[in-house]
C-alpha cells in the first residue's frame, strides 16, 4: 500500500472548488504499489518481510481489479449518448465516466476521463478508519486529499493533471484529460480502497 506521512496531508491544501471549475454539458491491470525493495535487512525467520507483504498485496489486486478495457468506438458511444457520457460500472464502487462537452479555463477538452465514488458503507469501513488515523475526514474531500498526496509523492509527473473541482463531502470526483492518466488514477484509487 502507499504510505503517506500524515503531516504531509493538509485538507486545507485542497480547495473546495478549482479556480476555474469544469463545465459539463450533461488482461488485468498492473498494480501500482511501490517497487519491491532491492535489499532486505536481516529479519527473524518468524517475521513477515515487507517484500512478502508487497507480493501478497500485488497478487490480491491483480486478482480483484477489472481489466482496463475501453471500447474501440468510444468517441461514437459518447457522441451517441444524449448527455455525451460513456460509463463503466465494472469498477464498483468506483464509477468510470468519459465525457464530451467539457471546458476548463476557457479551453475545450475533447474527452474528460473521470472517476467518482461515495466513501461510505461496509467496503469503506477499514479504509475510512485509516484516513481518519491520518487526520483527515473520511469523506469526499478527505479522499481527494489522500489521492492528491499519493500522486504528489509517487506520481508527480501526473499530479498536476488531477482536477478535483466537482468533489463534495458525499462524493470524491477526480477527472483528467487522458486515458493513460485516468488508468493510473483508477489503479491508485482501487489500491487505496482495497488495500485494507
């Protein structure tokens, strides 16, 4: 699982709305856990090594994570939908949506790639307890702060692409402008939700 220093999390660092809010007219994926350690310190034989834990978590995610499968005719499907949206519910509790008709800071976005989820219920009991232990509220804003922090630490090349302007207390909503960034975003969110 990703490790995050609670002191590096600052819920206030996540604005409740982006300066330029977005407007909308309407085989298995690899796990992105941190790389296995190159060397292991000597440990007692009875102790479970960090390497073993990482391997077990990777195996668990690979078995449970749906394939990243986007239709070849995605643009056609988006265009055919009255609201300009294609949705994939296979990632439940996370909804993947691809939308047209989005503009951001006066710039048209051909396709916006979005994930959203409501962090409540039995599935979120353990992850929300961990978020609370980090000093965050286990709501949409707390999850958005955690996701931003993980990207800043582990995927800084993509961190600036994340848009959180539609997040609210009940729902974490994050969108990006490319399929590759969204695939990474989904894998990180899936790992954070299911790593308990």
